[in-house]
C-alpha cells in the first residue's frame, strides 16, 4: 500500500490544480443550469422541459380537438426522446402547464385530477390524460414548415426544435419563474390582449419606449385574480428596468348577515398561495390571539374560492380587520419582477418590457420569412411537376408506349420530351387511376394559382414593410380569440390602493387590549404583570436588584424609555416578557450603549409636553410625539457630553421648582423654558460647583408639595421668597425639606 496514486489506463498521470479544475467544472455546471434548465427563452417564453413536452405531444398528434392520451405515455416519450431526466420532473412540469390557477393561458388540456388551489398534488401519471390546448397549437404553428432550427437530441437519434415558432407571446402572458446558479428569473403572467395591443403599437412605432407601452399593458394579470396595490410609478420603474415587484392582495367584500352583523368573504386569493395553508395560518394566529378583531375563519369553497371571516363584534371596522390580516398572512403577497431571460437563446439578460416584446416580434418576423421561403421552395417544386404532367397529358399515348417498351423508361422520357429528372420521376410515380384526372384545364388552373401565390411570396420576401404588415395581421387575428370580451381573455386582476389606516390603528388591531402593570428594576430588567397590580411588595428580583419604577398600561400601549445618553427608545407593551420570571434586560430590545443607563420609562399618551433635563442643570421642553423612535437605535433628543441626563418630567403646570446639590431652591415660570425638538437646552439654575439634584413641575396656585424621609407630606403655599428668573442661583429651601434634596 501507499505506492503512490493509482495509474490511469495509459499509465500517465496528469496533475491538475484543484482550484482550476473546480472553477472549470463549476462554470460548466452553472452554464448548463442557466441555459438548459432555469431560464426561459425570450422568443417562445419556454424552458427546455416545457418545449420538449409540447413538441413530444405534437409528435403524438394530441391536437386540441383530438383525443386524449395517458400522461404516462407522453412523459415516457418525452423522457426517451428528448429529456433524459426523472419522469417526475417532466410530469410535474406538464401538470403545471395544465393548471388553470397556475397558468394564465394553460398549454395542456388535462383530463383527470391535476391538483387544485389548496395545494393538493395531481394524481399519478398513469391515471391522468392530456392533449394540447389552442394556445399550445398557436405556439407550435408552422413547426413542420421549417419555421425554426432543429438540433440533434441528447443521443443523436432524433431532432428537437431549438425554439418553437411561438405564435403567442407566452413569455409575458404566462410568466415564468426559475432559480439558476447566480441568477434567477421571475415574470408574472399578463393579459394577452393587452400584450397584442402593445405589440401592434410597437410595430407602428419601432422606437416606442416602455413608458409608451404601459398605456396598453396595465400590469400583471394573474390567473387567480386579486388586486394589485402597487403604485403606477413603481410599476413603470419595474417594467422599464426589468426589476421590481408587485404587491398583490386578496379580493374581498362584506356580506350582511342581518341585524347589523356582517361577515367578510374572500373570493380571490393571491397567486401562488395554497388556500389550505392560508386558512391554517389564519387559524393558528387566531389561537395565538394575534388577531383580536377576528372571531372565526371558515373555508366554504366549492369550485370557486370562498373564505368566510367572522369579525369579533358587529362594530369592528371591516377595512381595519382586513388590514391586520394583510399584514400578518398571505392574503397580501409580493410578486417579484426580474425579467432575466435568454436573449437569442444564448445570452442571459435582464430586459425591459419593450425589449421583451421586441424579441418576440423579431422572432415572429424571422418565423414568417422562414415559412415563406419553405413554401416558395414547395411551390417551385410543384410547378416543375405540373409542367411535366402537362407534357405527359399532351403526349399520353407516346408516354405509355415508352413506359411499356423501354427497359429504362426514365432516361428515354427525359430525352424524348426534354423533361427534368423531377418531372420524369413524377410521371413514372403516377398511379393509373390518376390518368382520368389528368386534364389540361385542371393542370393550368393549379399552375396559375400557384404562380400567383409565388409572386405574392416573392414580393413579401422583398419588402420589410410587407413583412411587418403580415406580422401585424397575424397578431390582430390571434387577438380576436383572446379579446377582453372572451372568457379566457377577460382581465382577472384589478388595480387598487391600500386603505389609508394609521400604522397605530393597524398595530392595535394586531394585539388584544388587556390591562398590564409594567415593572422596571434598578438594573434595567423589565416585565409586564397581567392586570393592574397595586401591591408589588411580593415581587422577587434577581440577587441585589430591586424595584425602580412601575406603572399601569395596556398591551396596546407604546412605552417611552429615556436613557442617560439623552436618547428616547420606543417599546411595544405587547412584546414585553411576562411577569412569571424576572423579566429580561431592556438592552435585549433596544441598542443601549454599555455606559448608558435607563433614567425613566413611561407609557406614551400622545399630545403631552415633556421636560428633559441634564445633570448640569440645563434642559428644554419637548413634545411627546417628537420622542417616538422607529428603530432600535432610538432617537437623540437631549444632547449630553458625558452620560449624564438626569430627569424626564411631564410638563403639566405653570411653574418649575429646581434644587441643586448645593441645597439652593429656585422657582420660576415654565414659560421661560423654550420648546425644542432636540439640542442642549437652556440653563435652568446656576451653580458655582456641583450639579442639579431634582426638579418638579407644579401649579403655583396649589403651592409646592414634597414628601419627607419619614413619609409626611408638606405643602408651602407662599413661595415669594424662592421665586426668581430662570438661571439664577436660588435660596435655601423651607423648613422640613428632606436632607436628600428630593421632592
């Protein structure tokens, strides 16, 4: 053992760098995935597996009006001849082409169980049958007339089309999604009639931009309906760049159930959402009490979708209830737009709406030219044959004599009547029974008709304007079958706007309103006890921790947290930990620096004025609404040098009492403090050394009250001695003021 590497057959070992080998192999894999699996071709809008399924079904002659064949037979043929991959991969792709809730314009007509909108799978391939639809026939139309290039299949025993003729704008009409290596594609379905109109405009105005075409293409048209609530500007941007997305909502309406009560009925759900999973999710949220406005959900669907949502009470606003459901469930989804397609069948590229339609139109012209040239060659061949028939008719007895008497009649005929090989062959291959049809009049009639057709085709091939005119005519003919007045062509998805409910109203609708008591400890741990608990003496704290503050609130409240760094943070009371344990540190829910500490926590009430003060005795009044922070980082309100913000006081009253560490008390009118949104503030009291101890806002007429260390309440009515201007020094406090300098 250990003699070195095992030699290959020829005994030569070739060293290869691992990095180079991996790069080369991975690139080959990535390219194959992009080209032959995940990205659709811009011309026919199909990936290879779908193209092979349609072509395989065409070879089995499963045309729209004809009979059905077992899916297993179709899958087997496609797998054996064109697509050497697992049969489930082929069958799943075929099933999807047949589902009218997955494809806006199904390409396969299925018989049997092909799955449903609940997300159930189709029956096994041995139980179901299929044939092509009219749309698929359009996509394949002309494939026998050299409309497209063929290439050898995987084992070289047959030929398969590189792309289909595509007489239907399948890429945008049916959409496509796929994940390749390092790139993905996501195109929603669209309305065919709108695409045809846009194409006709593009033929007349080749320089038209995507914005011009949006006059025709309103936006996606999903097979399952729904309402798109994306703004027109955002949609225009998405179509112009090929990247973006569409917010899609379920369609719903109110049904009165008598005596003032109602239910909401959802009749269309967003595209790609499995109904059963949606109902399950709503039921789970109900059990978790996350949908306080909803009482019950029932699925009453038969052929059509019908989800019944019962409100908690008759006075619940239906719009608001639906907003809360849109926020938490897949009744609202976002369908991404990423128009990444293979251009020319070779290059992956993100295209705009105009480029996508241009690719399809150029392909249609190319197909027209190829089919015309094919027909021209057929006509020329037939005209040559007819010329031979005419000579045979005029010299019938002589022709018969040569055939009967000559050993090699072909060269003899060619020499005698100056025939070409094709003509001689045609005469010799003629059946005897055809002799009675061989009339000069008939031959000349067919000859004239074909000559006229040949003339028309030659004119067409010579003039680009005629070619585009023909393409336009073909498009308008196809449009008749998919017009807005047809069952298949009618637009299913509408456009709307999201109802304008305040964010607060919606977030309240997501939480059941219950009373709680919020408890904050000295070390910054927070919890919420159920109900309004007045007696907190039995509360346990961790180690040497103790109670800092507590207050009553509701689960729907917002809490304002003020920290020593002068920032305000906002918490949702509904997200606080329960009161069973010790709660959890506030720092888990807000980004509070290590040096900073919590000064105060209060329930947000809205409309109040707050007085924020730094330790060095400066501060200002700020509106409570300015203190609400939208992120974990909080909102800087009071500018501080060190971490020294001292107090947060509700400014309810007309006067301010402030006392310093130097035990000097000053009383002055609140109106002398300016109102700001952020900053350093103004000086409230002047100190030689030391800082501010405490401050209080009160109403002068009621006098100044404080509680001393033994728990007695003192009130001083006459404050003339201590009244002064803001930023003066103040005087020693009245008799009985606590030694700890706190009110």
